[in-house]
C-alpha cells in the first residue's frame, strides 16, 4: 500500500477511535508497515501520546490539529478508504473466513 494512503488510513482509524493494528493489518498490509508509518506520523506531529514498548506501538495516541488537517486536505483518499473498508467487511462472506 502507498505510504500516503496508509498514513491516511491510520489517521482515519484513530479519528474513529479504533486501533490501526486491528483494523488495518491484513495479507496486504503488514503490522511492521503500520508501525513504521505510525512512528512517522508521531515524529512528524500528526499524532501524539503513542506509548511504545518492545519496539512497537503498544497504545495509540490521538490526532493532533496537524493530523486533522491532513485528513481534510487528503479527502480524496476518503472514498478509497471507505471502499477498502467495505471490501474488507465483505471478504469473510466470500472466502468463508
């Protein structure tokens, strides 16, 4: 997944008060990629108050004003995020998982 799209998905997931690891991890998106982009978002002040342990994000923080602005400016990703989320919800129905 494109870095910018993954960053958007992480921020959107946090905006919905959900854990990005639980919501986004899949065959296409590795937990390590989510961590790497989450760490980037933290370092660049898009999110704040992450808690780290064992070289991973143990507890996700919250959006900053900068993170909220990123979501607004990149609203073109909103449709793709919504479609991907819907497909993910339907996938178990088709695969039997």
